[in-house]
C-alpha cells in the first residue's frame, strides 16, 4: 500500500466537492484526507485528495477523477516536486503547573499558543504530517481534550500556476465545438 496525493484544479461550481467524494464512494476507494478551497482565480477550486492503495487502485483513481466534467487538471504530487502542509489545533488540559512544559514543547516545533484559559490551552501547528505526529508524540503525557486536523493540502513546486487553466479551458471549448 502506498499513499498518493492528488492536486485537482476544478471548476468552482456548486456540488463539485460532493461529486468528487461521490466518485470515491461509488468505486469503493478510500479517502485518507480531502481539502478544498477557492484559488486566486475565483472560477477555480483547488482540491487536494490523499488516497492509499496499490498501484492498480491509485491508477484507477486518477483515471476516474480525470473523467469528471468539472476536473480541469490533475497533478500527482510527490515529496521531491511538491510542498505539503497540514494544520492541527489541539486543546490540552493545562493548569498553571503544566503550562510551562507544554509551551516549551510548542516552542521547539514553532507552534503557536492561540488560546489560554484557566485549565486549558489551544495550540496551533502547521507543517508536514511527520512534524505533527512528532509533536503529538511529545504530548503523550498530557491530556488532550480536543483535536482537529485539516488534512493535507499541497502545491507543486515551480512557476506553473493557475494561468495554465486558461489553456485548459480553451482546449475544452474547442472540443465542445465553441
């Protein structure tokens, strides 16, 4: 089993995320994480999907997603040619005696303390999954009250950007006879 990150450039239309998630559901493919957001050009949404499987399943996912009408472009992201990040928010039980230890761990990871209450604090950390997992491992002795993760989002390195979508749209219009 291998993990693959897919970066999809899609039309920013109602229901597009649902249609993509539905494709995975119908085909019995598992989604490890999925994130979506409008790009610099509001006509497009960038969706990052992380899926696991053998080579046959991952290839099938790419082929099926590529067939969807809303999908303009699909990039397979890898560690050498892309940057990935994930955000985690962690609420930790922390009275005055425990707070300095948690803050020291947060400082090592360049995490931010974003909320402090009498009996708890909330930490925000952004980074690669391995960094987040290492941080959570160091918090093992503390009581985590709540935890929220965004899932991976990523972009390919280099200068290729959304402007390439104009070319994709032009080709689509030519194929459709417009």
